[in-house]
């Protein structure tokens, strides 16, 4: 019986975490036929069926569950070995995928991370800037930034910074619409917000906290689209201060009456947090945000 190849075991781990051939292929930078071939070779080498093929995806058999626990331990040992070797070299190398809310990712992190990547030729940074919760156990990201404290489990996390959200409108919109002196006046204006049934992050449901009658007339699933709508004179929206205050087209509305406070949290899987590239990226993100603390406040 041929020994299983580590590449095939990596494919096994990825499919076990994602349940989909196509998704596993994207993470491994391979097509789905390659993923399928690796799994078939592994099952042949081990003389065991590792996955049940269901309509909703691939799920581990009891034999697959036992193998998964063993291969995860192997993965952890290899990561420790990599950290021990690479940690002695100040040059950064490898790929780091960072998941972050779109407002923070596009409006703050993108330019700074791009400059860091340009200064480190061996480092590849992938920034996934979307409003969703990243599952680090399934390796959807190496580093995740969220609006909530990291869940319990094999995660290492820390609070990055508090930030404020406020009401913003374009100067042109405010000049051509009725004055706003109290939150009840917002009922006479166009409101921009999130699509309720597509919003998977409860911390972003804040219109009702401002006034119970507020309903958006234009909705989007991302903060960046909402900011573009506000800039286009379409209405009043809630935006992070680090987006709204840095845009010359916009003006803060009801500054003294409306201020919503949230926080950004950073989390990393316990198997990865000691790797040099992960540790350096985490510290870089935290340092950049703390250096611009006034922008977030």
C-alpha cells in the first residue's frame, strides 16, 4: 500500500472544512477535479471511505473523523516546525489571508497592507473585505477582524480599537432638504442602510436604535456601497467615522444626538498565531489602527 502524500492530506483537511469540491479547490488553488483525484487516491491508499457524498456537500465518515483528528495534529506540528525555522529569519514569506468588514478593509486596511506587501517580496497578502463572519477553524482566513469578541475555542484574540458610527449626508443633500434638528426629523428624509435579511452581523442593525420608525429607502449589503449612495446625494446613512469624516463631500448630522460605538476584534487560530508572518501582520494591523486612534474616535 503506498504511503499517503502530504499534499493529499492537505486536500483532505480542506475538503473536510469546506464540504465543497469547488470551495476547497479555490482555497488550494486547484481545480475541483484535482481535489476529487487527491481524495480518491487517499481513500485507495488507506482502503477506507473518508467522505459521504450528500446533496449539500462532502461530510466525514467515522473513518474520516478519526483521520481528521490525526491530520490536524500533523498540521499543527508542521506549523510549529515552520515557525521555529522561519522565526529565525527576519524576512517574511508565505501567504496570509485576512478577513475584515468591507468598510475597514477598503477604507483603511487596503492601502496600508498593500504597501507592506510591496516592501516584503516573499510575502503575499490576501484581503477579503466583506461583511461576514469568517470561520477560522475551516481556514476561511488566517486572520479575522470582527465586530464581536472572538468565540471560545482554539482561537487567540484581542481587542483592536473602539470606533464610532455617525449619521452622514452630502452637503448638497443637506442644502436641498428640510433641516434636521432632532432624530424625529429623520422620518422626512431618505435613509440608507443595510438589507435586513442579508445582514449576518447583528452589530450592524442600528437604525432602530436611532429612532424606532426608521426604515431605509435604499439598502445595500455593504458599507462601501452605502457610502457611495450617501456621496451621490441619495440620503442619510450611518457610516463609520473613519469613512465619513475623511470624505470632503460629507457632513455629520446630529453630531451631539447620534453616536453609536462599536469595536474591532482580531482573532487567529491557535495553530497559527506563533507563525512569524501571522504575528507580524497582527501587530502591523494593531499598530496602524492605534496610530490613527483619533480617526476611529
